[in-house]
C-alpha cells in the first residue's frame, strides 16, 4: 500500500482526533501507556547502571515527542498551534523572552519550595528529593556536560512540549476549551508531571507537581509562548545538575 492509498485513512484518523472525544482521550492514554510499557520492560534489563537508566528516561521522552508530533501531523496542525515557533526574532524581542523566562524560573522555583513546605508539614520530616539517580555525576565533568545536553533536549524541551503544550491543549479540547476546562487541564497536567518524577520520591513528586502547576499557569497567562517555559526549565535543570556535580565534590 503506497502513501496515496494511506492518505484517506490518515485523514479519517485526523478528523476523529479533532472531533471525537473518545479518540482525544485515547490519544492521551495511548501516549502514556506506550511509554510506561517501554520503561517497565527495558528498565529492569539495565540493572543498577545509572547512566543506562537515564538514557532510557531520555529515550522515553523522545518517543513521546515523536508521538505528539505524529498526532499533530494527523490533525494537520503545526508546532505554532502549541505556541512553539522557529522564526527569527529581533534583539529586543529576544531580551524580552529572556527576562520573561527568568521571571518564570523564579516563579517555578517558588512553586517547588511551596511543595517542599507542604510535604514537610504533612510528614513532619524535612526530607529532600531522592536524586540518587544522578550519582554518576560524581567528580565527572564530562558526564555533567553530556547530561546537560541530554537534559536540555529530553527534559527542558521535551517535558514542556509534552506536559504543558500537549497535555494542557488536549485536555482543554475535551472540555471545549472553556475556562473551567483549561483550569482542570493545568491541574491534571501538573499532577501527571509530578507523578512522572516518582523516582525522586514522595517529596520530589509534590515539589515537581507544584512547579508544574506554576509552569502551566504561566503557559496560559503568557499566551502559550512555549520558548519562555523551555528556557526557564533549562535554567532550572542547569542549576540542579551543576549543584549535584558540585555537591559530589
């Protein structure tokens, strides 16, 4: 079967994804089902190798990005529909984006701290997130640089596309893009964002959940200017990775 013969089928799937709430819900479910199944099957095979575990997480995020892109293609959408543009901008506009991204980073960190305070009050124990998965950074500047490169693509970029742009837009669509639907979408996306950091422990789940809540609100308030969030996420990832590296030394 050639590409032209496939086109009517692809168009029909795209139409269903645009209009049928079951297909919309199924797309979200299938995205996470595939990735969870992939991680659950592959992760046990690498044992205690922290580097391979991290590579699997990155691979899962790349798979999710491809899935999101495929869904957009079927719908006939562009990245700009998620607020992600690749056009050149002026120096003044670039400076504005930079300042906004710094502001978003500060707000997200505040959300992270609020999550810490809430968990400390609930548990009565001011424990930190479990970041033992990054122990391979110990006294290894090369791995720090490689990790930062992978984190920028899979986490800073990938997680903002998946957990802000994709989830918030798709869940909002289920509620006809009403204000209430958008609020629910932001909350649900932040909960899911927290849960995918399960390997950080209970404290990490709540911390990243509140951080995701702030990022979701910023995504809507800034009229879906996704690059602002991606840059803010990259700053936070850089601070975290460098902090882990320096602490190990």
